[in-house]
């Protein structure tokens, strides 16, 4: 039991020989050290999961998790150990500790994110399927948008040429019908003969036929050429569409984006996310806050005496060295 207590004292950054002389402060530093230690453990789990999400290798994830947990543990221990109780007011102590609190908040957010991803992994997985489909559809839409301008232009040219031929064909058919009616007596003159009126109608029909033949002769090669270009363009588009792959989108950035979106869509997850972050911030900041809120105890008095002793001892040695130097230099200067 004493070994565990001393280990937590070490985690709190306390001077163990001094703390052994202050039993009333031992529980406080045991709690601070335990908080620092378990924060490091959570950081190790968080970092290991984050690394596994990226590289999917258990052994490397465990190694990185231990390294990350050690780094966070060392930072937390440094933050706590550098805070010393002085005779200033609580507000002044808080101002002096604000950079350490800010660092603790940043560490808490970094630690909490991978664990949030694990907690909401089922919801995130469902959202990732939808996001992956959205990305796939956006790629299809991007290819369609790139080809649609050229495709529409070629199709309009083809339709224009076909429309020209079709309009001349309709005119020819109308004139042929008029000439037929004039020939069988059901036309405008109501006489069944091939008289001068019929000849005029027949001449108009012949001219319309010539114009139709010319239009077909001129437009058909252009139509075939444009249709060939349109076919090649559609083949290229289909080839690019076939080349789109549904790559799994489940990396760390994708999971963070999925978590952000489901937090916006689901109020319960949104508040749960906030509470998890707040919990880690409280956990990370608690050693610093405890140090600020706690009253000066025997340990703080002994630590101040020890530091003051070394400071005065240092000043005394410097003064003695200066005096001895001056005494040695007197004969040379005299």
C-alpha cells in the first residue's frame, strides 16, 4: 500500500522526503498523483485507438499508445509540479496558473476525441456509409458536368441538321399532296386534268424534291460525323464512370467529419459529445484546480524553507567567492 502511495506521490511531482514529514498533506498529493496517472492511462488508450484507426496494426498501436500516454503523463506531472503554493491571493494564483490550465484544456480535447470516436463508433459507421455514397455521387456528377456541355452542343447540331432535312421533307410532302389533288380533281381548280395549274404545282414539287435531296446530301455526312463524335464522347464518359472506385472512407478525418455531422443532426449525441469533452477537461484540470483551491499546508511551508535555504546558500557562496577573489587580487592591484 505504501509503495502505491509513494508512486502516486511521484506522479504528483512532490518531493517525497519532504512529503513523508507532512502526513496531513499525503492524501492530497495521493489524489493529485492518481489523477495524473489515470489521465496518462486514458491518453494511452486514446492514442492507441487513434493510431489503430490510421494504420490498423495492433502492435504498433500499442507502442504508440504507450508513448503517447507517457508524453501526456509527463506533461501533466510537469504542469502540477511547477505549481507551488505561495502567499498570494487565489485570484493571483489563478492568473499565474492560467497558461497551465489552457494547456490542460488543449490536452483534454486531444485525449477525448479518439475515445469519442470509439464511443459513437456504431453511429459513425452508419454515417460513413452515407458520406461514402455522397462522395461517389459527387464524382459521378463531376464527370457528367464535365461532359454535358460538349454532349449538348453536339446533340444540338445533330438535331438542327435533322430538323432542316425534316422541314424540307414535310414541305415536299405537302406539295406532293397538293399536286395529287390537282391531278385527280380534288384540288383548287376542281378539274381532273393535267392542265397548267397542275404543271405549276408539279414544278413546285420538283423544286422541293431537289431542295430535299440537296439537304440530305449535304447534312447526312455532317450528321454521321457529329454522331460519331458524340458516340466517342459518350464512350469516354462511360469509361471514366466505370473507373470510379468506391474506396472505403473510414479514416480519422472521415470519422471526425461523421461525428460532427451526427452531432448536428442528433441533439442527444451533441450534448453527450459536449459532456464527454467537459469530463476530460475537468479530469485534466482537476490537479491544477486542486492546487489552486487548497490551503497552504506543512508541505508547502517546508518546500518554501528548502528552496529559500538553497537560494540563500547560493547567494552566500557567490558572495564568498567574490570576496576571496578580491582578496587574491589586492597584492596585484596594490
